[in-house]
């Protein structure tokens, strides 16, 4: 029986970004240098495959700094932490290595700079996300998180002439654009970074999906359910009329989705390893006559240096 032909177009770029690569390397290097266990505050990145692999290597992930024994080797996740967490770590004598993504740190600096000039700060982001919580905890003064147009319309500020905004790095640029537009409508003199200051990796992966949407019948996004940037990629696909599915791995792919489809786009969130994409392709090869080709797109060359690893006594 002849197998159905299926064309796969792989988004370019996709998968690990420079901040994720750096964060994972920090955990791996710390385990190698200091031995097991290494304690990590929050998931280093939001991907179940990565967390499982690092746990097996000797990392222990916790959600509260109180759960880390005193004087332990401790890593702060790529999403960043509040100033109060840093102080608590110092009180406990924790030996800290900070894996906060440099682009998240940039958001912290922006918020602090606006705060020092007397502005109320608006964070465009999702309540409860570790990155947003970290940014909230970096600002002394009035700071509010907005996720929807309604949030912006209800926003109360000290002085309408002294308002500034920053954004969670992993948002959809489409959503952010609308919120910024509404903020500027309410506060014409509001200050904030350029829309392009959303993380380069978030931006480039969403741009790739927009182009992919013109060529494919369906989109698979490889990433974990708690990955903000992976969810935004799926939403970017559905916003362009595509059936789009977020899958953690090949086991989560339903072959019924492929009925009546000839060309499938596959991308991966910034915290999803390429091995998961290849696993899905290998699984599909068992069921279809597969043709796989990469999308015409730019290869990312961004790299972030690892921090210095102290000789902890």
C-alpha cells in the first residue's frame, strides 16, 4: 500500500536561543565543577525534557528559596529573580550563580531607570510568570502588570505625565503592539522601549511562523505547556488561520491532525531542544512518505558569555 506523501517545512530559526543555551550550560558546568547536587531556583528554562535531563545529572529544582539548604551551590533561573530573593540568598549564605538571561536583565535595568526618574511602571506581561515576578521585585515604587486591553483601561497611576512601560520578553509582538497602542492612547507621554526590544529570539521565531503560515496547512510547535514563548508561537499560527498544536514531544502528536493536510510547518520554542523536533520527524517517517526541507531564514549567531564560576570555599 502506497503511503501518503507529506511535506515538512522546518522553521528557521527555531529552538534554543542564546539565553537558554547559556542557562543550561551554567547548570551543567556548575555540576561538573562543584559536584552534585546543585540547587536551582525555579525551572532553569520551561521545558520538561531539559529539566528531566538536568535532574538526572544532579540538579535539584525548587520553587522557594527556603527549600534550599544553607551555603548550598544555588543557581537563579534564566527568568531572573526579585531583589528580595537575592537578599534572602545572601542571608542563607548561598553560593549563587546567576543564570538570568542578559535580555531579561536589560528589562530590569529599564524598569529601574524609569523608576528612578519618578515614573509609575507598567509591566506588559502575564501575572505569575517568573520573569514578571522577578521584574516586579526589582522596582521600588508603583508598578502594575497588565495583560489585556481591559487591564490598561482600568489602570490607575499617580501622574498621567509620568508613566513608563517595559515588556515581558516572551510575549507575542501582535499582543504587545495592541497593549502599547492602548497605553499611548491613555497616556500620550508614556515612555518605553521600542517594540523591537522584545527578545530577539521571540521576535525572530514569531516572524518565521508568520512566513511559514503562507506555505503550510498546519503548524506543530514543539515546547512545554508552561513555556510562554512556545504558547505565543502557537497563537501566532492560529491568528493566521492555521490549525496549530503545542506538543511536548513525539508522543503528544496525534496522527488524526494530519488528515487532509499536505504541508506541515514545524517550529520549536526557545527552550525546546532540537532532538525533540527530530524525534517527531522520525516518528512521522514511519507513517508517511516524508519530504523535509528547511525554511529560508536567517541563522542566529547571537551568543552570551558564561559568567565567572567562583572558587567557593
